[in-house]
C-alpha cells in the first residue's frame, strides 16, 4: 500500500481484533481523559522512538478528534516506512459515541 486508507469503525474493530496498533494523535490531556482502549498516545515528543520500536509491517490505525488530522499523520507515517496505515473516519468522537465500552482513561 503506497498510501493510507480511511476506514470506518467496523473495519477498525476487525483490524484491532487482528492485532492492529492504534495511535492516538490528540493532545495529551484529551488522551488521558479518554481514548480507545489500548491506544498509544503519539506526539511529536515520542514519534521518533515510536517509529524505531514499532513493527512497520503491523497494521496501524491513526485516530484524532474527528478524522481529519489523522489523515495527514497517516501520510507521514507511510513516508516513515509503515506498510499498512489507516485513518479512522469520525475519529475518537465517533468511536466514543458508538463504542463507549471500548474506551479507557489513563
């Protein structure tokens, strides 16, 4: 895959069940208040380390607030060598509204 793909929540759930990594790019405070269960907070501060330590072949779902910022972040992660990158349509807001049982706080 040369580019990222936008996916809906149902597709994301299947990828997560298959072992996908979830990267939440919202601000630290929002992430700590609530995030998709098992999501990793990804910021400029830990991006380099994340890329070095991540399995570049594993599916990676990028999540932001509403599904817009995650698209540019997904493009950057593709450029960094990730093979399968997905942007979550509707972002965390949609996930929280439809899957509140699959959210956690830090």
